[in-house]
């Protein structure tokens, strides 16, 4: 694929991640969609925005090496993009700071700000880049870069630069830096009403040594996963030394997180995991997954197939503000105070002793409205509340006010 850039000062339009993720989620033929998008090009040379859309499609088709290579090629000549759907008379110009990487590398903000009030521009940074003193015109900046080990140096540079910026910043990079798995535990240690299980970041060699003795403070069972992995990839519950040795024989990666396991099953033997988003400290329930196994993700919990589980999720959304949010009001307030992010997504549960059990908290998790309306009619008004709250928070910042 031959590409050309429109210059680094003018945004090149792209369809954007949210619309392409939605198409894949709904079962569209992504190869056919890619061919259709490419057919719109006027000549044999594809513009940079279209090439970035092609990279996203490759990532959605799990062709990661090709998708990331195409991103790298495009970003050599073009760093500023906008959405093709941007309204001509958007009242709030939003500059989103993003980085190259997979679909977890950045906050999927075009789901949240899908409203004609907002014109979105994306400024890409790569590791080692200097942060320019002059940024493209905007009313508000949002740090879209999610935490990862690779992104840490870039977030540190952006945090230093942000102190010089005059426009408001949503999700200051300095606070995003707190959202590593070990950073969240450090930040929340001793917080009222919060259980953030101990986690240790170790190298493969140190973990091999730990096969005879776990790191201090941890006892079996523990959870082990490679650094910067999500969605249960290579995550395993390890109950004894022999299991840890077998895990290392098969797991890839040179660095790992070892986390104390907490049994959070309910009285009925089922596990319940909630995805809650904090917007200016106010909690909103985005989904509830229920399963008979401790490793829960919404897609493996059988929510599509089980009407009783969906009824339980609908009831949880209906009563969330008055019940769950009230029970954990002090915990949510302390999380907001200690982490300091305007927008934070938390995967959590209730521990056996009634505390808010934190699995992870970051800015990269997807908050969306893609579930089929016929099966999940209760989600439409709930997600509308979430999106409206975030949009209002951004409007307030653009007007120079805080929530």
C-alpha cells in the first residue's frame, strides 16, 4: 500500500476506531469493508487517514504485526488526524493525545464523544518523540494514551509539558501514570472500604526463583500474567509451586505480575464482576458479568445466552445509584481523590467482607453501546447517561470550569 500525508499541521480525516470496532462487533465482513474504503481513493495512492483505518481493520482481524507496521509507516509522515464525521460547526474542539499501538493503547474516546458538539482531532506521539511547544488549535486536551510499560516515558514527557499548557486538560498524564497494575495498588493501599490485592512486578528469572518461594507478602493461590496483557491472556491462577513451574514452561514474556488471589464468589457460588466508570468522581455502572468461574469477562460470561443473568444486570443498573454506589460511596470518593483522573474505568467486585475489590483501573478499557438492543434494552438509557456525563465534563473544561 502506497500512502501520502497531508502534512503534519493539517488533520487527515479517518473513519476512526469506534465505527470500525462497531462494524466488527456487529459481524461485518471486514475484508469487504476494507476493499470498499480503499475503492474510494481517487488514485493508487492512499491518504494517511485511510491507511490508519486499514491499520485498525488489520488489528481487528488479529493481524497485529501487519497492522502495527502500517501504523508505523503512516506516522512517519502524518501525526494529526480528524474524524471524517466531524461536524463543520462543532462548538468544542477536542485535541486527543494518542500513541501508536494495539486497540488497548488509547482510550476509545470516539465512543464517548459521538455528538455534534465535539470536533475530535488526534495528535499521535511515538516513543522518543519530543513534545512540541505549539499544539494544534483546540479548546480542551484529553490524554487518550492509556498506561503501558512502553508508554510510561511518553506519559512522563507529556506530564512535564502539560504544566506549560494554558488550555484545560482532561486526564492529566501525571495521573494516567498511576494506573499500572502495581501503581493502582500503591495508590489505594489503606484506602477506606477498598481491597486492592497486593501485586508484585517480577522478571522471568525472579519468578523462576519464586517457584520455590513466592515474593514477600504473597501466599498461594496467586494470579500470574505477563506484563501489559488484558482480557485474561496468559492469566492463570496458581495454587502451588508445581503449577508455577508448569506455567513458566508455557507462558511467553520476560516480565510478569503476580497478584494475591481473593475468592469473591457470592453465597450462591457465582462470581460477579462490575465495570464502573468514574466521571469526575461519580460512579456509573457500564456492565455486570456473572459466571461460575473466577475469570470473568463479559464475552465469556454467557450474558447473551442467559436471560436470568441479563435480568440480574438490568436490576443492578436500576438500583446501582441507590444501593451499590451508596454502599461503596467512601471507596469511590477515595479512589477519585487518590488517583485524580477525571475519567477512570474500574473492573471491580465486592469482597467477602464487603469491601470494593479492585481488579484493575485504567483509561483504556472500552465503554460502549454496541450490545444488541433486543437483548439488552436496559443498556441504551444507561450508556446514554454515561456518555452525557462525560460530554458535560468536557464541555465544562472547555468553558474553563470544573465539575
